[in-house]
């Protein structure tokens, strides 16, 4: 039974591993067909909820980078133990947050021991969540620590853009966040096209450029160019205390002549109606207070078409990957 295997894997890994950025397993229960795990309480819930929950306040830039660093430290620890562990299911819903937004990795049901000796990879069935799995893993089933690095790049991209890794409500190539955004990451002049508009410009421009460059490396189609997680930690640590003037939060657009004339016409109509009321038969004066309306326009940037082919991988090889659930091929 797959559920039982994942449950056992979680107990084994979390029972042996201790780190400040791994969630603590307090206890477990197995009774008939019921399997329960008891984690330490994480009051902020998952990164997925904090980042994508409707009507919630946008996470500040500094908090996003703090979360990225904490999660990176957790993955780096797994990779650098005496016997490396491949997390295999790194995604925003598996990153839990405490009251101070300290990130801790949870759900080790798909974790695997890394290759031993002269082995370069672990061959396994393709399992995971669509949008986060590395392309070489989808195509071949070859699993390495670089597979986790790719998944980390996807989450870092979610933190930059405020968009989910996969979203069928978006159009065309934009359904895949990596396919749409990765070509823009390497061009500093196009970075403003992908940054989360809810940040309202409140982020370090230099920090964003460094984070984008790091995400670009992590999301390489081939595993060898991807950085090791210890390097990822170093880069993110350098972004924690950027003392720099933030990008301006708003762009104000002067109304066009058409908009101005429409506004004046509306005011003239209201004024005319007010004069009629003031001169009615009963002699009563109806004082109306009119509030002028202004329009604050935020910049809307058009996206240039890009050529990328991640969905082809999922179409041909990724039938075992689901956008919301883990499945096995």
C-alpha cells in the first residue's frame, strides 16, 4: 500500500534527522488502516497558503527571502549528511512556517537515500507534483540531488512572481510558470515583467536581480549546470540585509484628453441636476457634496512571446505527475 510506505518513510527519515529547518516529528499512530503523524505546531501554516491564499496580505520581500533561505538550508542539510537524502517532493505546500516565518521542510513520504559509491543517480518511478519535478527525472526516472535543486528553483520563482508553478486558468505558455518566466530571468531589463505586483515595488532591485539569476541557474534543463545547495544558501544569505532604496511603489498615469473630457461632462451633468433641485417649487435647497474621482493606474506590462517546451515533457512522460496530488506511474 503506497500510503503505508510513505508513512513509514516519513517516520524513518524524520526519526533520524534533526535540523532547525526540518519539522519535528512528535509522534505517530498506526491502528488498523489508520495512519497518523503528529508534527510540531507551525502557526503560519504552509508557504502555499501564505503566498497564494486569496485576500491575505502579500508577503514582504524580506520575508520571502527569509523563507527561501530557511528552506535552502533544510535541503542543503539533507544533501550534505553522511548518507545524502534526496527530498524529491520540494514544493511550497511542503514548506511550513512558524510564528516568525522560519521555514521547515515537512512530508518526507517520497524521500530517497541518495546514490552510493560510484553510482551517479538513483533510478526510481516518477512520482511528485506537476510543475516542480526536474525534466531529466520526468524523462528517465534518474534521481539526484540536482533534482531537488530544480524544484527549489521553481519555489524561488513562485516567491519572485507570486504565481503558482502550474495554473490551467492562465493562457498558453503562461500555464507553466517555468516555461513563461525562465527566459525572462536572464535579462535584467525584463525582470519587472515577472515580479509579483502585490509587492508594489517594495523590494531591493539588486536583490531581485541576484535572486532571479539564482533561479535561472537552478532551473537549467540539464542537471550539471545547476548549483549545489550550499552555494544557493550562500547567495540567499547575501540577500538578507540589502540596504538599498526600494523600487518606487506606484506609477501614476496622467489621464488622456478623452478621460478628462468625460470627467468634466459627468461633473457638468451633476451640477445641472443640483441647480434644478435648488430651484424647486418648495423653495428647499438640496446641497449635494460631490467628490471628485481620480484614477490611480498601476503599470500593466505586456508579455513578449517566448519559446520553451516544458509542457511537452509532461505530455510525453509526466502522466504520473498531478497538479495537486502525488501519483505513481
